[in-house]
């Protein structure tokens, strides 16, 4: 029976299973450096309010630096009772400097400590993620700049629609990533809010100087409400939302490249073969799922939590760490894919069939004065006629065309030219060479602005 199975557990000393369940050091040890930075700043702040003498402060700071070295060099020895990074560091500090170590936590709680660590850690990671994303965009823009000559069919509803430049397609994804880059910079002020000095929940009873702490740790602002400071993880949710959207963009780009690499989309053979890359693209597409999962899962953890710190909040770490690791790796892999993939210009060109010029055919008649709604219909009939004859649109005779509308003339042949079609799209945002060049410049300028 159940009772027998659990007999003796949860009575008396902590059950080993619960000990293991509670333990977060396994993953939160990656915050060791920010935890120590927060403690050093806090020790200095304690001196300013007379809790520590300058000499005590120096000893504590030296001790903390020794602890940090131990982590750095891999010699920190984790003890069974080290519950998390905060207790582990404090335990070790006291081993090194003795009883004095016990003064460091005066007026502080692990509640304001952990919230501070998480924000500091994330701010640091945002810098790395920014670099990774910028690198990806740079490679995409460089490649787009070099390959403006290559044309391929642009698809709508997974059907060939109009001819476009390959660079135009690549840049479309670069612009999505560029807006991700902007959004990432814009969330920084909301992460850069200092919780340290909020205490367990009600505030710091020794009136620690939080402005001093803010400056020491490089935060932009101070949490104005202690309950908010220790209790909310909105900045983590915001990053997870950001990461989910960025991964959506990664995933959609991967899907485009996968689809364009299939024989089905070419003329019998693959138009953009990914020699070594199909797995990387499918993984990029697939990895987005786990990031959305991290976001949805953590939002569920937060929903309905009562105010201030609850142990549920320890569940903020694994989803955040995993999301940071996943987006960082994905940006690097995507950069590698874009830098190294082979683009087969001739195969892409041969995937262009005359039916993608149906719109241009309609536009031809518009230029002869016929309302677009009618020309659209006439063009559709021309496509159907070619289909019934089992020939390409440009293989219909002038007589065939004139049978559909008398405005068709000798100059009709001008329509059946992919390059000319692309070059006609010459207003801002279009796929003409000039407008693609403009996009490259705009993308480069945006990069510098960031
Ligand atoms: N390991 C904990 C966490 O990550 C630290 C905060 C513990 N605070 C507490 N009151 N139990 O959330």
C-alpha cells in the first residue's frame, strides 16, 4: 500500500528524495560569478551603513574572490547540504574566513539575492545573444549582396507566384531578425531593475543604500516596490517570449530553405541542395518547439502564484537557461548554414516556369488601358488555354492571344522575360536590383544603429 511505500518519509529529517527534489545547485551553479558580484557589492554597502568595518569588508571580499577562483578553476567542492548557489557560496566563504562570513547576509534574503542574480545573469547573456544574432544578420546581408543576380520563383500558398531575386528572399528573413534585434535591446531596461535591498519581502531594515548597489552592479534602475522586486519574474517571461518569436523566425527561414531544397520544388532535381545541411535546417525548425514550451511552461508556473517569493519560482531557471542556450546555438548554426550552403543559380532559374508571369501578362494589358480586374481574368484564361494545349504561356501564338483580347500585339514577347519582370518591381521594397541594393544598405545601416 501507499502508506508502506512512503512509511517514514517526510517525518523527521529531510528525506533524501526531497533533498534531491529541492536541490538547484546542479543548474544554478552557472550563476556563481553574478552571485559573487552581488555579494561583493552588498558587502561594500554594509560597510557604508556601519554593519561591517572596512577591514571586515576586505576580508569578506577577498574570501568571495577565492570562492570565485575555485569555481573558475573547477576545484570548488560541492557538499551534500549545498542547496543552491547562494548557500554553497556562503558556506564556502565561512569555511575560508570563519564566523565573519555570517555577517554578509545581514538584512539580505535569498529572495532578493536570487532575483538579483537572475537579472544580472540575463543581462550578461543578452549581450552574447545580441552578438550572435548580429553575426547571423551580417552573414545574410553579405550573401544577399553577392547573389543579386540569382532569380527564383517566389511562392504563395506553396505555389509558384512571381519571379523574385534570391537576395530579396534572404533579406526578408534578415529584416525579421533585425526587428528581433531591436526588440531584444528594448527589453533591457525592464531586466535592468535592481531587486537587491528588497530583503525577504518588506524591504531592508538596515536602510542599505540601494542607489549605491544599483551603481555598483550597473543596473539602470531600482525596483521601487520590494514585493515586486522579490516576487515577479516578468523579465524572464519577456525574454522567453522574445526567444519564442526569434525562434519562429529561425524556424520559418529553415522551412524556406528546406522547401527550396526539395526536388519537388525544382524541375526534377533540387534547386538549393544542402549537401551537409538538411539535418541542421530541420533541427533549427524543430528547436523552436522547446523554446515555446519553456515560455508556456513557465507562464503556467507563475499563473496564480500568491505575492512575493514562493519556491515555485526556482522553476524559472531551467526554462530560461535552456532558452538562452537554444537560441545561442541556433543563431550560430544558422549563421554557418547561410555562410556555407550552395545555391544553384541555374537550377533555381530553371524552376521558373512561364506561369509565374501571369501577373505580368495582366499588367501588360493594364498598360494598354484595360482595367486590372478584367486583365486579371483574361490572363487567367490565357494560362488555362496554355494548360489545355499542354504548352508554356509564351508558346501561344499572337492569334491565340488576340482571340482573348484585341489589345494584344507584337510586343507581347516582352512579357516573357523573368529579368524584366523582376526589374519592373522598382518601388521601395520591390525585388528589382536597385531596390535590393537599397535593402542591403538599409540592413547594414540598421546593424550599425544597433
Ligand atoms: N534556490 C532558490 C531559487 O532559486 C533561492 C531562493 C530561496 N529562497 C527561499 N526563501 N527559499 O529560487
